[in-house]
C-alpha cells in the first residue's frame, strides 16, 4: 500500500517549496517562482551535459573566462541559460556569475527582490572525461527596498535565504536548503520533474574520509599538514581515513554530505586565500553543510561569517562532519596561540 502511495503521491521540488512557503503567510510566491526558473536552468544544463559528447559541444570555445581558464562551450551556454532564466523570472535584481567579471543589474522593468550568486557549471574542466559536474547557487534578499547596489551581494553567507547545487552525474540531483534543513531531489526524465529522494539530509557527526588535493602538500601550512598526517597515520590506534578527491566541488561536497568526513581546499603558499570562490562556491556549500548539521571553517573563522569585499573573492574552506571540523579548528587555534 505504502509503495502505491509513494508512486502516486509525488513530492516534487515545486510542491515541496510551495509547502515551505505556507510557513510564511505574507509571502506572495516570489521565491517559488524564482526557484522554478532555477530548476528550469538545471534541467536545461542536465540535458546539454548529457548529450555534450554527442553534440560535439565538447572542446574549447577559444575564449578564456574572467578566471583566465579556457572556456568550454558548455560553460558559456549554461551561463547564458541561467542569466536569461533568472532575469525573465522577474524576481531578481542582481546576478553574480562565475563566468561574468561584473555583476548583472536587472532592468527595473523586470526587477524583483532577490540577488542570485551562482557558478553555472562548476568543475567544467572535468566535462570531457565524464566526471560529475554541477551548478552551485546562493540566494540573498535585497537589503532594503530601494536601488539595488553591489553591497546587496557582498553580504556574509549567513544572510543567505537559500542555497543549493545541482549535480550532473549518473543522475541529476538537486540539493536545496531554504533555511530549515536540506533535501535532495532527483530528476525523473520521463516526468521532467525533480522528485524528493533524499529527505532531511544529515552529515554523519564523524567521518572516515578526507578529501583534499594532496598534490598541493608542499605548499600547505602547519595545521593542514598535521591534520592530513593524522588522517593517514592516526596516533590513537584507529584505522587511517580513506582519501577520496574527485576534483569537482559539487561531487566532493555531495559525497561529504551523504557519507561524512571532511572536504578541504586549504590556503597555501601559492594561493594564500585558497582557490574556491566565496560567493558562489564557499557560501552555498557552507550553508548546506551547516543546515545538514555539519560545520564549515576557513582556517580563521566560520565560513558563513566572511564579509566579502569583491564578488570573485576566494577563501580557504574546511567543511563536513561536525567532529572532524572541530579537530581542524583545534589545530588552527594551537597555531594561533603560538603566534
Ligand atoms: P584543484 C574545479 O575547477 C574547481 O573549481 C572545484 O570544482 C574543485 O573543487 C577545485 O576547482 C579543484 O581544484 O586545484 O584540486 O584541481
């Protein structure tokens, strides 16, 4: 009987968000409309990524993006789709994309109250070899009703009203938090709907996996070096942790949320602020991790407390299981005490 109910009682992402909305009687459904446009963008990118190899979309567009990385056609396409979907939703006023050097201020005729920061196709250097990649997004409300200004997207991550990612892998999974927990939805291509498949995701309190690019070990600082050493040669007689590093943030974070452990992109001598971008990589993934009961730390402070000065600013990040992050925080605190 339950199986029947499950088959007919489909909890789609739209229905889930509408249910959420009933918690805010004053809301006029703007967020639901915004989210439906983000979902449309994810469906488009999922379809384009799945047929990229066939549609010869693979290969360099010849241009380089603001990050100086060679731009693949899918990057360009995904960015255009998301910008157009978000602007046409009539619910946004400022957009920040990894692909665009400047923020986009939406025309007053289409302006809404939300600011969206996003990486339309993170991990795109992995497209050609079929590794999972993803879209990462975070949503702020404009600070006060008058003219949108850059300060509205330079808010600390803790002021985000929602964050999520869509992972394009063996299946297309959208993981979302609107501030009351984390839920995962999987695209059913036959319906074109995202169906709730991972209700109320919680990061295991402690994990057996560490995830870092060991190739940067030469440049790590003392606390990171010590922590990784502990993962490999535990002093307390426990078994060493496993190393899992995919090199695509969405895939590494998705595994961390589901299986536990720690994902790290530390600062190092070569990149004193790490590599990952604050607004549309660190903040959304930290928001989700905290909502799932984990922690996210920069080496100096809680990641969501960062106040960005520039829209493409970077930060170091250590996120994942609550207890594992406590360990890395203690090592940085010891370092701090020595200074
Ligand atoms: P590295 C992909 O290019 C990305 O931005 C993230 O998705 C990923 O976590 C990171 O960079 C990988 O960086 O230096 O280990 O190749």
